[in-house]
C-alpha cells in the first residue's frame, strides 16, 4: 500500500509540474507578443529547470511502478492529452515568435536600404574636395 501512495504522490507531482509548464508557456506567449524579451528569456530558463524536475519525477514514477509490479502505460496515457496541449501551446508561441522575427527582419532590411541610399546621396552630393585626412597616405 505504501508503494501505491508513492505512485499517487508522484502522479500528483507530475501533474503539478505540467500545470506549471502550462502557466509558464502562457506567460511566455504574452511576453513574446509584447516583445518583452528579457521576460521571455527568464521564462525559458525557468522552463528549462522545470524540465529536469519533470524528467526526475517521471524516472521516479517508472521506478515506483516497477517496485509495485505495475506498468506506466496507464499513467502515460493519463498525461498524453496534457502533453499534447503543451505542445500546441509551444507551437503557437513559436509561430508568434517567427512572425515577430519576420517583421523585425523586414524592418532591418528597410533600415539597411535607407542607410545605403544615404551613403549614395552623401557620395553624390558630398564634399567635392577630399579632406586632409582622406588624402594623407
């Protein structure tokens, strides 16, 4: 019976970890949309740390099931839909991030084009005589 309570405790811990991941991923989506890149980095670091807790809990759960002579198949099925939801959230965040990157890339290209045009204008209408520093060799 002690083993079954350990399995229940580990299942609850795993459920809590996945819920925390869900909350962090939603917050990450808001931060991405708002362009709060420091917050995004902080959330990703927290999720990276949480991943090790999830891995350890899953490992401990498998071990507890082995001790009880149970398989983890039912438990894995229990969390399957939760994991799919998390993957959907991660994918959505990735799409928002890709769209933001595309807009930033386009804006950078426009700025680069303006800089190039300004350089051309400067050369065309710049000083007719080179300065002393440009002629010194």
